[in-house]
C-alpha cells in the first residue's frame, strides 16, 4: 500500500508533483511583524497562565476534599474528590500540551 502511494507521488505531475521533486523551494516565509501579533501573544499567554492558576486552585480544593473524606470516613467525599482531582490533572495535561504546541509553532522557522 505504501509502495503504491510512494510510486503515485513520484509520477504525479502538476502542483503536487512539484513538492516531490528534489530541490523545489517554495520560498515561503512567515510574516511575524504584524501589529496585532503582540496582542494575541500576550492575551494567549495570559489565558493559559490564568487556566493554570485555576487548575492549581481546583487541585488544592479537590485534594483537601479527598483527604477530608479519607480521614473523616466519608466515602462519597473521598470518591468525588479523587475523581475530580484526576479530571483536573487531565485538564492540566491538555492545557500544557496546548501551551507547548503554541510555543513550538510561534518559534517555528522554515529555514
């Protein structure tokens, strides 16, 4: 299957065929000096930072809820605190992935 796709791309003509040829340089560079770029970078950083602050606060609340249920013998509080704490950790992982992707793309250079 992959050989068929590879052979098809090598024999292709037209705009897609040019991408396969060696030495083809599209001469495309990103323009990063637009006047609104700084605003969006600052706002994105503030939103992601605020999201992390909220996640830390929620993690502390749910950790205390879980510990309170653990030491107080309340199974419902223990179950709710732990499950919500795991959701907060998942949210932190997703937010960190988004932040890393944005940082990688904003520093991305074609050459």
